């Protein structure tokens, strides 16, 4: 039989896996594909993606993963289970870092690209390399957060 803390942790793991997978898919398919496109296509596509990504499903996983990880930490503390706690705290911290990276690095670059009025080649040159680099960082951080939550699940056992 599953406990509330077990269900919360499973949902946190799923949300973390989904958001890590999103950033991974950007790293291995979306951005390499757009790298082959001309400047107009690149800038237009990224502007449209920036609009489309702000939706309930994205926000549910993007914000839900760290919130659920925090809830899993609290529930584990209340239950007195200590074996999983280091894993759960690490997962939460990494998923929180993913939000901070996105807020401090990727979103400002997205906003600058959206508002930019320079030549498309110049906009792209200021955006692409740095955005790709920070996306790789948040893909790694979110995947590590997912792995830590999974480690917490394994450390606590089922239920």
C-alpha cells in the first residue's frame, strides 16, 4: 500500500523526469536542428517557441517538480525516515537550481531575443551560443535532480 509521502515522491519523480527530458530534447534535437537553419528561421522559431512554451503543462512540471520535491522532503522529515532524506534534499536543491538558471539566464535571453530589433544575424549571434550552453547546464542539473529523487525512492523502499 502506498503512503501519501510515497505518492508525492512518485509524482515528483515523474515531473522531474518530464522537465529533464524537455531540456534534454532541446539539447539533442531542437537546438542542433535550429543550428542548421538560416537566421530568419532560427529567430522566428525561437520567438514562437518562447510563446508556446508558457502553458499550463510546462508550468505544471517546471514548477511542480521542485515543489513536489520540497513536499517529499517535508513528508520524509515528518515520517522520521532519514535514509532517503539526503537524496530528497539534493533532488530539491538541484531542481530549484534549474529554476534559478532558467530565471537568471535563459528567460532574460529569451526576452532580449523577443524584443530585439537588430539584424537577425546579430540577434542570433548574441543569443544562440550562450542559450545553448545554459540549456545544457539546466538539462544536466534537472537530470541530476531526477536521479537524486529516484535515489531517494530506492533508499526509502516502496510505499
